[in-house]
């Protein structure tokens, strides 16, 4: 049986390590948007929520709705959806003991997220374009980034609020978000790597005096405002800072080489930091408090 994990992070704590002021610290400078304060906070206490990945019991109608949702995605998603939904059926239809049901519902998807995070370890170690080009499994790299994009509190709240006029769908999105986010990430990752021959990988080096910042929505789509008549995003250009001095972009620009590098100047860094602030939900992180005081004063 797992030791019960109450605090479940939707931003990987290891990801935030490069923003610590000192390597030995277990804290990070954080602008807390709700309280308008800048504090040096334990990594255990940011970008987390009690039982964030809990699998709730679903009704017959809700499970059927989840199956129907999976059918709207490409066929390669179905084996993943089937595996997850069998888990939901097991806890919803009492197909295991109460002890096992509690253990499974609290930890199954949290454990999956830990596995996904291991896929990102090679990316977080990148110090150069050469390092990125030599990541063996490109799909795992992109899938990891897509999971970090889809799994956050901001994405959950956006989805819930999108169904504000349909209470039943709103409640289903809240209860089944761990499942929905994995389906979304799998589809997006596959479409970027397998479905689009124009996907490009850009390493960004920041040698300026202005550090990259990050937030509790650490992957942002720079093209999110380009939508069709139904409000669907037309293109993805994912930006993901991996330290105060490095970042990754996944682009669909066929005019670029498959792998390229950007040497960021002040305007580039300030623009990306502004977009990071705009996409934050509750927390913004930096490697010093001065830049966060500037963020607070400009809010």
C-alpha cells in the first residue's frame, strides 16, 4: 500500500529547482498573486493541491460520457483511455476492497505523473542546442512538455469555467480532469511529433541580465489567441523555460530548421516574461525577489 500523499503537485518540484536562490535551499522566490506578496516559500507548498489527482467515483452516465469523449479523439488515444476508464469503473463499481479503492483512487494518476516526469529529466538537463538534439526519444520529450501544459490548475479551472452553463458537464470535468488532461496531452503530443512534419525544436539561450521567470502554468501556447470561428486554437507554439537562462520552444513554422537556437536579447526575455505573468494562475517564480517585486508593482 502507498503511504498516503496528500499534497499533489501540478508543477514538478524538480522543475523549479533551477529557480532556487541557493542550490541547497528547498525554497523558491514566489509572487503569490492572491495576496499580492513576494515570499521565499517551500517547494512543498507551491503549485500543489490536496488530492489534485484523485480519481473520483463516477456514475454510469459520467463513465459513458468519458468513453464518448475518448471516441472524439484519434484512435491511438483509445488504449490509454481504456486503461484509465477501467480504473474509474473499478472504484465506481466497488470492484476492489475499500482500502484498495482508496489507495488506488488517491495514487494511481499521481504515480502516472511521476512516470511522465521521468520522461522530462533529459530535457531539464539541457544546457545547449547540442544537448537537446541528442535527446534520444523526441516523442517522450514532447509528450512530457504537453503533460506539463495540460495538467495544471489553470487548465482545470479553464475547462470547468467553459461549461458554466451546463452544470453536469462542469461537474464531470472537475471530477474527471486527471483523465481528461492525460487524453489531451497524449493527443497534442502525437499531433506535434507524428502528425506534423513541420514541427520544429528551438533552444533558447538567455545571456542577458534579466532572468527567465516561470509560473504555475509553466508551458504556454504563444499562439493561443489565433482561433477559428468556433474558438478552437489553430496552431501551437509552446514555450517552456527550463531555467533562468534557458528555454525551449516547440514551433510549427516550416521556414525554420528542425533544430535551431535563439540567443535572447532583453526585449525577447521581457516579452516572454510578460506572457508568463499573463498566463499565471496563483504563483509566479523567479531566482530573485527583485524581479518579482517588479512584477507585483506592474500588475
